[in-house]
C-alpha cells in the first residue's frame, strides 16, 4: 500500500492498523523529521518504509514511483490521504495563495499520483484507490454553507474525480472515497469529537469491501451520499 500523509493523524493510525493486519506500506510525508520518527515506531509493527515528498512539488511522484518499482513493481492499494484546510472563511476572505495551495494538495496531488502509479495498480491484486474526502464537500453541504470555501470545493472536486475515475477504471481498479469524520488531528483541531483511531477502522472497512464496489463514498463503513 502507498499512503500519503502517513506521519501523523489519520494516516499514521491507518498505517498502525494496516501493519497489524499484515500490510506492507510505503508511507509518504512532507516533514522529514516527523516521518523518520513515525517510521521508527511503525517499523516495530511491520513492513513500513517512508518517503519524504512535498505534494506541492512539481515532480513529487518520482521518488514514490521509484520506491514502488523497487519494492514490489506492483501495487494493491493507493490511499490519497494527505490534505490541508488553510482558511475558515469564504472565497472573498481567502487569498489566492490559499486557494491554489489547497487545490494543489487536495486535488492535483491525488490526480498526479494516480496517473503515476496506475501502471503498478494494474498489476496488483484486486487493486484499489481510496481518496480521503470530507462531508464538507458533499453536494448538500456546499449548497448550505460557504465557510472553509477552498477546502469544501477541493473535496467536492475530489468526489467528482473519484466518480469519473471509477467509471474509467471499472473492472480494473476499484475507486472509492472515504470520509474520516471530524477527528482530533492537526487539521481537525483539539475540539473535534472523534478519534483518528476510529477513522482508521472505517478505512479498513472500505479497503475490505468486495472488489466490484466502486465509485462510492463511505463513512464509518457505511455508504453516504456525495
């Protein structure tokens, strides 16, 4: 499995849980020091290797591709987990920089990583792509609210990417979206009601769905509306 945002929060808990289930993982993180600390801990659980890569860099996929090719030359699971939420206002309150960075990390990076790793996924066993989305990006929510505007739009677009890609890769790669919920992470903040450990369990439920289930959105192991 390849997972972005592996050094903290939900991504770190997913790595812990999946390693206990016997997964072999390449975890991607931006902060080298933090990733090395996570790698040291996770290696004691199972087969984990870290890759330092900034999802905003133009050629961030190259090191990940190199690692996948060397380690497996195939891939069963790509988990586009990393994300940012940089502002709490509407579009007119946000800077162009916030909008552009949000889109680069939350939408463009998953798009680029899918294209870079699809040759390996097509050689995998019942391969799957899981995109971490959010209830904030559902159609119902964006019709009612305008706060965290760039974040909402990026997740709404990621949902569209998930559905279109699922149709394009039907019977080849299962593609689904995952809502981890509002949990206590750097992104969710200390007042969030949920725990990242629970989100990890929800992700495991998505990964273990029958292969033919694709183009859907899940939270806590249950399908929800885009």
